[in-house]
C-alpha cells in the first residue's frame, strides 16, 4: 500500500491523469489538482470548511434552472469570468472591448424590425432610443449581422426573473440584424443599476462578506458577424453610482456611454416622442477572426452531456 505525505499525494494525483488522451484536458486537470492541493495546504483547510465548501457548491448547482445560472454568477463575482475574458482578449487592436456574458442570456432572441419597442409592457420607465452600428476595424460597415440585446427593467430585474415571463414572454430582449450601412436601432426604457440575485448561495455570500451586490446600469450586446470574433459586451450608462464598484468587475472605460437627455418631439427615426427621452449612441468595432458565440442556456441543456 502506498503511503503518501502531503506533497507526494499531489504528485500521485497529477500522475494519475498521465494517460488522458486529450493533451489539453490532461494539462487542465493536472494544473487544477496542483492549484486545489496548494490551496488546501496554504489554508490548513479544516474538515468543517471542506464540508461547507461542498455544501455551498451543491446549493449553487441546485439553484440552477434553464433560466437561472448560479454558477456563472459565482464565476462573475469571484472575478473568474473577467479573468477568462482578459486572457482571451489580450490584444484588441482597436476592436470594441469585451466584458462578461452574465447569467441572464437565457435563450434565442427573437428578431425584431429596426425601431421596435422592446419594452412594450413597461409603463414606468423613461423612454430610451438606442442607435448603433457595427463596423470592422477600419470603420467599414458590417451588413446583415445579428445583434442580440438584453437589459434589466427599471425595477432592476430581467424578464426571466419575473412571474410575467410566462405571460408576456421575453421583454427588454431582442435580436436586430444590421442594415446595409451596419446600423440598427430600437426603442426601450432606460435601465437602472440592479443587484445580482441575493436569494441564492452566491448572493448570500456577497451579503455575508459585506460586499454590495450592485451592478451599474447597462445594456448587453452580443454582436456575431461571420468572419469576426463574436463580440460579447455591455454599454454602461455614464454617471451611474456603481460604475466604479461593479460586483462582477465588468466595467471598462471604453464601454461607458454618455446617454443624452432629449426633449425633441421626434426620435431619430422620425416617430413622435410622447415625453422627454434618452438617447444612447454606440458603435461596435469587430476584430477579424472566428470562434463560437456562447449558446443560450436552454440550448445547452438540451444537448447530451
Ligand atoms: Fe446585466
């Protein structure tokens, strides 16, 4: 029977993966073992703490549903999502900066005509017109590109977090396809800063560790042009109280937009504005390349493991 001391044990577990056929999987597993073992040694982890960690991860998994992803949230608040983003986007060459996907990209977005109101049931939010364009690095417009957009309501919740999701279906969430000049535009309401869900293990950890759970107001965009790297990003609203302390560390200066307050009687597409409104203008520059856009959770769940 082999007898292992603290350090021999790590070497033995690393060696146990030696025959893994996929070299990348072998590397990832062996490095994971080294990091985990190192953590246990450095912290002198107790049995109670180990049990707590197992129970915490179990609850995190149990909280997940087809429209809620507690593990992405955990990755986000620990800064892992932004770190993966950073190591994969070291050189942007003038392309728009990227940020986290977040846990609320929940399903295929329905294509809507330009100018559509994507928050038609909202009666309390202040109206906002979003005008945007997708180009390559030289500023050449990219036509026919699907762009998914989604954001929280003025009560700080995404459609998928509300009971009305069952009756109204998706709101503040749509897909637009850029026109011949790379442009797309739509109406919605001004989103506000919002807390990540605090009714699960991740939110409980944030509260118990005296961190605040807030994200500054933003609109999510996923621009997916053929022949270009999929662009996963947000546009943040300048002046938000939480712009410097995003709970998921997702803010980058370049992604902050000045949203203008407007009182013109007509919006940029010539249609009447019934009350003062806001104008968000932002252009996306895409980097040539490939890669897969993330699949919505519902699609992932229907795939075989
Ligand atoms: Fe968000």
